């Protein structure tokens, strides 16, 4: 009888999943092929996997790409991960990076990643996705296993039937990427079985990372989402002068001065950021933002 690699490694290495790290290991091999297919892997891709776990996804990805970076926080998983990566580690095709994916220098990864494919720890899934979108311009595609609510949030649209789910993660991701929920995932593909539903979330880059000014505006706009956007930005920092400048920018962008952030699309945030720069006397920044938005593939 063949024992699934995750279960075998858990037993051989005495691994017990740590709920505080959101560890739910893949134990259904069939899902590995689904993930790889949806990621549209090419033999010249450099893959980044965050949350390597017991290495079952890692060893599925490694022979299908030119190089693989695996990031894992839990040092108790180093031995099973190195076991899984060993056939591709000798020539440097597979590299294990022990550390926090929200803290390590992702821009130092060599060669730079072109695709991110991960069974993401639930506690950091949104942060990891947004960080890689913002900091890794070479990444073109993402397929990530995430909690259903996280997937719905990223794919939500402004002013639509899912507007309650639309927030800063939605807008920040959609500034640079097409985003969609690819498919639901059964709880039974994991051990231990989680008490939440999961989905595969897909992103495809359509323009470079957003300028810092745009990202900061989105964060400030949603900081107090029950308030009008201009008021939320003022409360987040800048006071009444900032509020007044945002109102001027809203009018210039063709938006109501009392609009809430949940009604503003990614495109409108880009326009608003450019107009806000001009309202505050920075024409060069406004032009930079306009050029960035117009750089879509």
C-alpha cells in the first residue's frame, strides 16, 4: 500500500501541525496536478512557494520549472523539506529559505521568481500575496490556496453585489492584476481538516507594481471604511488640509466628494491618486501615476 508523502513524512519526522502557524498539509495528490495546471507552468519559469510544509507541492513543482524557491517559517519542517527538495537542490535548481515570508528580502531571490504557487498559511495569505504583487515585478502569475473569505475579498468588485467584501486587498491587487477565484477546494485535501472552506485564487499581472503614493491612498481610504473616503484619509494622517485636497481630487476625477472607498474601483483610485498629487502641487507625480496606469499589458 502506497502511503501519501505528507502522511509518511509527518510520521517519520514526528511532525505535528501547528495551528498557530495555520499549518494544514496537503494530503491529496490529485490536487497537485490541478494547481500546476492552473498555474500554467513553463519549463523556463522560476517558481516561488511560500509555506513549503512537508514538501509535497515543492517536489511536484521542482521538475516542472527551471528553478524553485521555497520559503518556510517553521524550522521543524526543515528536514522533511530538504528531503523533498534533495533531487533538485544539488545543482541549485531548488533553494530552501528558512524565514518569515513577510520579512525576508524577496527581491534578493536569485533567480527572480516569475510565478508564485503556494498552499498559503491562512494567517499571512493576504499579506504575502500583496507583498509579492508590490515587490516582485518579475512575477507574472499567482495560484494560491487561501481561505474562501480571503479569495472572495481579493476578487470582490467596487459597488457590486459583493461590495461588502471589497476592501484594500481587493483594490491593491486589482491595481496591478486580473484577479479571480479559480475553484473551490474540499476540506478533505488537508490534514488536519480545517474548519474553514478554501479556494484556489488566481492573479495575472497586467501592469507593474503600483507607485507607493497610490498604495498609500488605498490604505488610507479604507482605514475608516464607514466614513467618506476624504474623511478616512484625513483621519489616517494629514488632517483637514489633506481632506480638502482629496475632495478637490475627487471632483477632478468625476467622483462624489462624499463617496466611500468601497464604491471606488482600482482604476478610479489610480485616477484619484494622480489628481490628488496635482491638487497638492506635484505635477510630476501625477504624470508618473498616469503613465504607470497606462502601461497595462
